[in-house]
């Protein structure tokens, strides 16, 4: 199979039209790409719930979470031992709770054989603390950034971001949730962690018979138009997970920590649920829907009403990707997955009714008239015709402003778009996955999305933040750029050639 795939990869995207009708080889790819996990999984293992890390307080009063990044092995499929990476364990990492107003100073120790970074996805923080490709931590070293949490309650996450290797480091399992807590948002929704407030980290993977991971397709090219799509989906590392439900309502905080797979979450019987939060926190009011799309890097918070004694599957329907028939299939658009079995007790403890309104942060206001929009054309695995250069700053944003960003996908391949240190509102959004304040958004082939973007409260003319496609093969191939936030009026003084020495991660073996 590997050599077949390689052959097709060599044939290249341009050759696809002639390759596909060519029969057996193409037929194999076509069939494989259409496979989900329906009928292959027995739901009988208790859902693993990542532990909540216990921080300490240092002499300066800062909240310190310890994270040791390690290699290990994990039994992802019964009886097979799979080499994986994790934080404080062998796969994924603990949930970090950080309270608005606190000064945090997580200590990241790299016990991996390679240099990596740890990025706090969705966090507003100084660029030097961001954990992007410039904050490389060599093996054996410790990195301890610090910042004040100053943003609304939200479900964020952490993951590595070493330039050119992010797809490998995340796929091996380095991903964990960060729950930002804010008094304004407490007491309204189910919030007992692991009881009625459940983190769900989704990663797809193909585990081979000997327990290895099939990484064929992790680099995009040929028929691998979005990068790696795994055959199985693991929820918090559990295959065929069951969650015992003891309350009438549960809140599911879903993180798509997959390299390339887009999910369309639904309940198997099609019943509606409520979307209460997206990337950057709560929505202004619960939105009733029967499905929601989640692309890589995005988070959604759902509240599901459960009946006593029932067994209810959380599924991923074939996601709407907006591509042509061929690309849609190659990007996972025909795949259906069963994800999690909710097994309700015969007697359920009462849950408070859903509030009609939620304390959401206001939508991002449009910029003052006269400020030019910024355009980002996603095409040919570049942004505005360029690939990522750690030594180039693409533009400077004045501190305290908002901007209108127009993101256009000029390709037939799906992309998404993520901005560090930012929260944005999608202009004119009606689809459930476009609601609320976000930091990552799906951009279908040929589509244009307009974002109203606000930036964190930290200026630094020399250290950039990233914006990029969060399909990790695309990101690693260079679909990324850098911006800085500067004191208003100093935008023109920024050196477009990033003057700070930047590290290069060791090439991946
Ligand atoms: Cu989830 Cu640039 O990151
Ligand atoms: Cu990020
Ligand atoms: Cu992309």
C-alpha cells in the first residue's frame, strides 16, 4: 500500500485527473478514503478523562503548572503498544485550569529527543511567551514563560509549534486542554469536571498490527491533499469510549486536535443539542442545532440533554467541506465516525435549566472607517503567494485596534485559518461553527470569510505572532505568516526582516 500511495503521490495533483480513471490503484485510494469506523468499534471502554494539573504558587505569587514532555508508549488499541508522546504521561496531557486575573508561569521541561515548543493556542499573551516557532526548547531544557490571564472564560489548548515539525509532534500526542475560568461565567452551565463537564480531545490515527502508527499521508502531496487522516478516532486516547452519565444535562468541551480531519458532531438519533461556546468562550445565548462542524484547532462547547437509562452515540457525520466530489473524498468528507457512547443511569440527578442568555464577551467591533482591510489569499499552499519565513515580518498591527481581515481560499482544497493572540468575530456568520468569538475558522474551497479581529494587549516590535492554516501538513509546508503588535504610530518603524536570531529545529529524522 505504501508504494501505491507513493506512486500516486508522485503522480501529483496535476496528474490526478488522468490517474483516477486509471483503475485499480486509484480505486484503492478511493475506497480507503471513504472508510470511517462505523461497525468496526465496540463501545465498552470507559472514557479516559485527562487529570486536572495541580499548580503550585511560587514566591512571586505566580501560578506554576509543571509540564514534562516525554516519549512513551500507550495502549491505544487493545493488546497493542503504540509509541506516543505526552505531557506528564505518555499520551496527551493534563488539563490546565487558569483563572482570569492570575499570573501564570508554566514550566515546560523538554524530555523529548528533539527540540520542540509549547504554544498556548487561543491565549492573549506577550509574543515572547507564545510558544510559537521562535521559542524553541532544546532537549533537556526548561522554558518558563509568564503572563497574566486576561480574557473571558474559554476552552483553549496547548500543543507544540516547532517550524516544519508541528504535524509530527502533535500527532504523536502532544496536546492538552486549558480551561480559562472567569467568575462571570461560573454557576450557569454544568461545570463539574469529569462529571457533567467533560473534555473530549479528538485525534485520529491508524494503528498498525504491530502497534506502530501509520504516518503515510502526513506530508501532503499527490492524493494526500490535507495531510494525515487516520482510520480510527481516539477520544482522550480511548478507542470505543463509554461515558457514564449521571445528570440530566452534560456539557461536552470538544477539541479537534487532529492534523487534518474535520468532524461534524451530531447525536446518532439526530436530536438537537445546544451550542454554548466556541473557541474564545461563551456565545451570547445557547444556539440550538443538530450538528456542528469542528476543523483542526477549533473547540466547541455543547450541552446535551439525556434521558434516564438511554444509550446515545455522539457521532461525526460526513463533514460538509465544500470541495468537488474527488477532493471532498480525499479530504475525509465521506467519512462517518462513531465517537462516544453516552450511557445514562436509570435515575439522573437534576441539572439546572439552560440560561436564556450567557455572559459572552461582545462581538469584535468593526474598525473605524478608513482603515484598510487586510487580505489573505490562501492558494497553492501559500498565503498571499508567500511561504513562511521565520526571518520575515509580514505586517505590524497597532496596539488597541481592531482590523478587518478577508480570508479567501483560492484552491479546491479545504483550509482553515488561525490567528495567534487574537479573538475574532466572523462577519455575517450564521453557521453554528462560525458563531461567537473565535481564533480558528474553516475556509471552504472558493469561499471568502471576513473576520473582525481584536488583538491581545501586548506590544513587541521584534517578536512576531503567527497566522496560519491549522491543517498541520499545510502549516508545516509554509502556509503561515508572522505579524507584530506595536505602539500605535510606530507601524512603519518595524523591521520587516525579523532581527532576532531565530532557531531552526533539527530536521526530522
Ligand atoms: Cu494551534 Cu499556531 O497554533
Ligand atoms: Cu495558536
Ligand atoms: Cu490548509
